[in-house]
């Protein structure tokens, strides 16, 4: 597999080393050994607050050095890309500092905890882009080959005019009321609950696949378990300040409809993300639990033989598959982070704006805020403010 040590180095520094940090590390560790790249990613340093923990993570995940202050990581001469894998309450501060220091930035989703923070980040990214710096949001599911193929098929007109997009994302890790009050259940750290955590993914996917932004939404949210045990003292409880589940529907600027459902209390659902896109000429369907498959119905075929058929997305001509295994040998969740790293490295080398941009992340944040506003007001429809520019969805090169 490719591993060109003669290519110019691209130093990467990562802030945060838990679940997302491990996933991003997998991407950076693997990408140069699979794809031919114009730059050679170097895992320069990882940052975390606990000295022993971050040193252990650096050794385990493959980082050359460990830092306990993200500001020192941003200032390092051997770091050109700052990869932010922390809780949402620190995204804006780190990203703004990194851009001001002349670094490229990859920031995990959701972009921020508020529209105001996301606006500041998008504005800073636009200014930095004029200096040649790039900023990208980590919506990794775009990099699933089957969904990248779905986007290509929609863009090529295989579905005709879109009519309806349906997306659900269900998990069950907070079903037990004795599950502790971790940071993801506290608004000051997470921004919102299932809505921001899972909803950010499916709003981005819906807009990406449709090739347009949502113009308005109407939604409901609910918190079923209002108090939970504190992580370090189970005899005491604290308030859950985010939602457990959300339902919302919306309308795209073109008039196409969309429906969304997210939950972290759907018993039996571990990471169940499903997408269906319906158009005048056909439909596409995807299930993350069968992530190497895309279901396609061509409505222009003779009705006697038409129906959904399985497309096994493992061929060399499918997105990203030119670097992997022979047809029929499937990929997994971790490969989306390899593809994410691949796309960012190419963007840095080419000087081309990476997607999804901070502007795309901001628009997702605006949709989430509109859902919360609608739910709070029990409103039938809440408009979503839009930036002047339309989104620029694109498949991998």
C-alpha cells in the first residue's frame, strides 16, 4: 500500500483523545498507507488535560508527542493542521485561536454549541481562507462510499426532481435511568442532546444529498429522564439539561419535504442511521448497519420488473474504493475517518476549499436552533436563516 516518505510533511496536532480522538487517530495513522497523497501526514502531537492519560493515549494511538495545554499545541512549529475532537463548548475557542495562528483546522461536529459561536467560526474561516488556510467540519458519514455514491446519483439526475427526504438516527445508550450524568447530558458542555449529537449528522446528510439547504422546520423535543446519578458520586443526582429525543420536519428551498427523527433512548438501536431520498424518477435508501450497500429504485423501468435493488458499493469505480480491497470486500465505520483525512490532505495541497466547510456547519447549527425554537414555542413552522451563498456539495475526487 502507498506510503510515500518523500512527500512533503503535513504536521497534525489533535486536541482530545477519547472516542472521537481515537477515530480521528485511526484516520491519520492509516490514510498515507492506503492512498497516494500529495502531502505526508505526520502525527506530531495530541493534547489532553490529564498528563498521564494523554501520554498513554499518544503511545497507544501513534502520536509523537503529548501536550496538556491546547495553546501550546497550536503554537507548535511542527503542527500545520489542528484537529479538534473536544466537547462542543471548547470548539469555538480552539478553532478561532488555531485560525489566528495560521493553522488549518478540522473540527468535529456539531461545529459549535450556539449559532453565535458558529457564526464567529465561519467568519474567521472565511478570513483565513484568503490567507490560504482551510477549515473543515468532521461530518464523517459523508465519506461512507455508499452515501458518496448516493450524492453522485442525485447530482447526476438519476432521481429527477426531489420530493421527500427521510432520515432517522437512533441509539439507546441513555435508556437506563441510572446511566450517569456525563458531559453529553449537560447543555453547558454539549449544547443540546440527541438533537445536536445525532441531529447534526442527519441534517448535514439531508442537505448534502439534496444539494440544497432547509428553508424552515417544525419540531418537538423531549427529555424523559430529568435527573441522573453524578459520575463520581452515584448517591447524588444532577439535572439533565438536554433532550433525549427529537422529531422534526422541514421544507427545502425547492419545496421538497424532509422528516427527521433522533433518539438516544430507542431501546435496541445501537447506531441506527437510515436515509431515504425520493424523487420523481426513483428513490435511494441507505442503512448504516449495512453500510456497504445502497438500495436504488428506478421508477422509469417497466413496472413489471421494477423495484428496489441492492447496489454493493465495493467496486473500484465507486467513491474511495480505488485504494481498498477487491470487489465484495466491505469497509467499516473507521474508514470514513481515513477518507476524511484523505480529502483534507488533498484540499490543503490543492488550496481548494474542503467540504463540508464551516459555512456548512453554521447552516446545520441554524437548523438545529430553529428546531429548538419551534419546539419551545410549539410552532408549526420556524424559518431557517441562510447565508448568501448556496451550499457546494460534491463527491470525492
